[in-house]
């Protein structure tokens, strides 16, 4: 079953550095989404590393879709990417935007794109905004879901506001920008404030994720509240006033939330919800709500990386949890237990014992805080069984049963007349999706030039949409020209 995709990056659930934002984009790479037939040692296709865009066009109006990542509802999946309008070279503070690369019948088309700031979408300024301009909007703060069920996904983000009761306290308030046949509404209207139930409204919600947690076909939202002790669920459909159909809650662990993918075909399916425990760098356990309707959670092994998918090909949704390479840096806490270190475990959705796997080991004498990084479920051969794409010290590796397939893409060998090491050039996995609807997933790899990328994988500027695990690309693009 294919999953929908919104870009997210590691270290934990996570994202990637130089110029990326959400504005009207222009073509780059092949410019039309067609596969580049010439493999390249650099992994950038026949043209080497991805190129900056040179032109852009607006997306065609769609008629509606069930896919939460099809923002204009034209039947083709789109991709959200972070974009930087400006980076201060002295402080590294970023003025960010949210970018959308729209899909086509041939896959993602970098020439059809849009970039959005707060003012474009009518989103109020957050009280916590302390860098960039008042128009800055980080891509990792945005969630897409079709809350009102009209076939055009909406954008949801959190704004920190004063409570308004004179106490001086603040709360995290959810705002929604309603979707239209050409993407998010940019007609100058104020974004709609969502209305969670009164308990969650005291402090607000954070770590927002989407899902269909009751399996009724309507998109829902979940977020942590009550100092992380509860995961509040806002069930769809939502009214245009911002009110959910109903609400509920589960126990939270203050380590964030992650949900299984909504089926992009619209077929109703209960999506599992994972609640990791808070940690200080060490690998921490999680609670899995495979069916949130029951309220029953299952405690999983320690591991800060995870992915939902069908890893045994039986048609049921499984969960993979394992080591993401992070370690507590306090004296005596630099290592993990033998059953955690360098391993992952798949918990079958159909029952049965957990299945352990070993992760690719780093080279001799090598160690990195980034470690293997996050996990991505992907089915690049279309056989109905997902593999697990992991970030490694050498790039990325797809684990499919006992098979290991390396996937390498590299950024430029020289930046600002300074040579980059091979390790600093390797792209990280950022996701996977079947953008061209051929039944096989393309892998999404990303890379950025700043020094933090090697450790954390933040703020990517170069993107590769691969043709499976081969050296060819379906398309590739750089976001450095998305904002002029």
C-alpha cells in the first residue's frame, strides 16, 4: 500500500542548509520530471549535482483528491520542501519559507512550484519568532491534511500566542490555511484558528501530526499537550469555523508524536500513532497505539528512529524501531546496550514475535553524532513489501529483508572555493513516495552545504528523486533559486 509523503528530516523525525523556502519555484534538473537515463558517479544524474531553477509556472487547477499530499487536488502527489530567503552568514539565522514542488503524470515537476511565507497564507506572527523576518515560516512546522474533506488539503501550523487572560502566559494555537484547486488559499484571508477542546486549549498543542485515527476516512490531527503527558486527537471532518467533529486523548510520553501514513487512495484505514519517550540523546522506548480507538498502547524497545510500513508483505501495517546513532554525552553514557546498539526491530502488524535486524556499521574508527539517522519505509521495486531506508555514514542503505542496497548521491566537491570531503558531500534520505504512480516508490535524498548538515541533516538545498535504488534520477533540483 503506497504512503503519502511530506518531507521530514532527521535527527529524530526529521529535516535539512543553505537556501530553501516556500515561494513560486522554477524548473531545475531535467525540468519536466522525466527520468535522467545517464547514471553518474556523483549521483546527480547525467548533469551531476542538481542545478538551480531558472523559471517557474503555477500549478493547474485540480478537481479534488483523497491524497493529503496532493495540494492542488489534480491527482498527482506534491512535495513540501524548506526554502531560505536569507541566511545571515555571521549568525546562521534563517529567514525561511515553505516551498511546494507540484506533481504531474510523469512525477514531480520542479518547474511547477510555489513558495509561501506567513503573509501569503494569513498566518499570525508567533510570539516565539526571534529570527528571520516576520514573514518567516519553517517547513518543518507545517502539516498538510484535508480537514474539511473537500478534496483540497489544508496547511496546519502552530502559532505561539498570549492567552489573553492577563496572566502573561502563552499557548500554542493551531491555525489552518484552507486548500483550493490551485493550492493553499493566498487571497489575503486570515488563517482560521482551530478550536481544540478546553483541556488542550489551556497550554495548546505541539508536535502536530496527521492521521485517520478512527479509520472513518476523515483526516484527523494529533498533538501533545498537558506538558507532554497527553496526546490529544482532533477528529475530522472540521468545520470552516475550525471546530473538529469531536476530540479524544491518549497517554503521551513528551518525546513527540509520529503517525502512520494516510492511504493516498482514500481507502479508510486506521493509522497507528507512536509516542516516543523524551530523551537526552540516549535511545529511548516508545508507546505504540496500533489502533488508537482502543486506547491500548504497546511498549516498544529503545530506539529513536522509526517508520511505519508493510515490511513483511502481508498487507498489514508494521512498525520498525531502532538505533538512530545518537548517544548521551554525559561521562559513562556514550554507549547503548548490545540489543539496542546498531540494530532495529520490526514489530509485525499481524502479530508474532518482533524481528531484529543489524544496521550497516560505520567504517573503522568512524563515529558521528548523526549516526544512522532516521528511517524511511520504501518499496522501490513495487513488490508490495517495504524496505527500510536508513541514513548511514556512507550515504543511505535500503534494508529489504536480508538484502542491503547502498544508494549514493553527492553534493558538489567544492563550495566557495573550498573542497568538501566525501563524507560532507553525501546526501541523506528524506522520504519516499510513488510520485509517478507506476507502483514503485522513488527515494528522496537531500543535501546541504552548511557544516551542520553532516551532523544533523538540517536545511537541505539539493534534492534527488531517484529512479528506485539505481544511479538514475527521476528528477533533481536545487532550491537556491526558489526565492529571488
